[in-house]
C-alpha cells in the first residue's frame, strides 16, 4: 500500500497515464481510502485542465477573464 507522500509524488504521472498498470491500481486503492489524497488529486486535475487550456489558447492579457475561467473549471 502506498502512503500519501508517495501518491502525491506519483499523482502527475497517474494523471498523464505515465505509470504502470500495477502502480495505477495501487494509486486507485489509496485514493478510494484517503479523502485528503482524493482532494489533492481533484485539485491537480483542475490545475492541469486550466494550464492546458491557457496554453492552447492565444495569449490573453485580460486577467479578470482568466480568473473567471479558473473559477468555472474548479466548479466542474
């Protein structure tokens, strides 16, 4: 069984599907039992989604619009 520190360090690879099937299973098992790591993983997914969205769109100097998009993504 993985501990929280291990899951936190492996979460990005898990999110990007860059880990082995056995490791994915261990991470999933930990996430089922640990609400703190589930919250961390959800926040990482939102951050990843917002970062990819910001990078894929043309540069925008409107900070208020960017903050609104971040808030909307966090609600999903």
